[in-house]
C-alpha cells in the first residue's frame, strides 16, 4: 500500500521528495474529489493533509467509518498557514458527545 499527500504545491513538495505520492489541490472541491478517488481504490494506507482541511475531509472519513474500513489512515499536519488544533477540537467534540458531557482539556 502507498502513502499520499494532498494539498497545495508547497505542502506536497516536501513529501514527494521522500517518495510519497503527491496530489495538488487548489481548493476544497479539489480536496474532496481527490479524497473520493483515493479512498475508493484501496491503494493507499495513509493520507497526509494540512490540518486546515479537517472539515473538508470529514465526509470521506465518515464514509470510511460507515463502510467499516480501517484504511486509509488520515494524518493531519500543521502547515505554513498556522492553522492548528482543528483535529483536536473535532476529537474533543466527538468524545464529549459519546460520554454525554463536555470535556475541558
């Protein structure tokens, strides 16, 4: 299985240097389209995304959960935009819903 990096050319370039397949996306619609294609063909074990695309990838991640697939794994990394903490907030909300009370971390 392969690894993929999806994002703008700056984000993708570093990963391509170490042999990870890069997919350049100019906007959120591109991200969604690429994710749909990558998650449907079962070739990728890991998908790397800038953290600012947590929300844009949610639909694809939820579809994988509904289909009971364990791969690919999504890894969200901070990038040059300075946006960080989105994935942690998403996880905090999910855990709060599961336990029935808001978590304070």
